[in-house]
């Protein structure tokens, strides 16, 4: 059997920050999948019914612009906010954790 880590060993393992980092990566992948499904599954027939079709590749989006300026089929703003914010959180936390690990090894 393995012994449970002592308090000093547990302090050297910042698992909560790694968890948040990996969770933000998961949020990015889920938001990318939602954008892709919205663009290529839900709005599959939109190019056939639209005169002014707008395509965007990152994040995936297919939208129809009408004469009054409204967009049909666009991704919701909260999904795009998650799409762009979650990789920033992932990169920041991962780089911070790697820096902590480097400093602790010295």
C-alpha cells in the first residue's frame, strides 16, 4: 500500500491549477465542436436559401446577412467568448504551472 502524501508533499503538487487548465482546454474543444455543429449541421441548407452568405473558418460559422443587417445562423456571442477565452486561460495556467515546476526543481 502507498502512504498518503504529507502536507509538504501535497503543497508541491498544485493539482487544482492543472485541473482548471485542463478544464479550460475541454471548454475550448466543446465550444469548437458547438460552433462546428452549428455551421455545418444545423445550418447545412443555409447556402441554398441565402443571397449574402458569410463564411468564417475560425471559429467555424456560416451565416446569412439580410438587407436590414441581421444575421441568421451566426454563432451565439457567449460561445464565441468561450471559444476565444478558454485557450488563453489554458496557455496562461499551463505556462504558469510549468514555470512553477521549473523553479521548484532548482
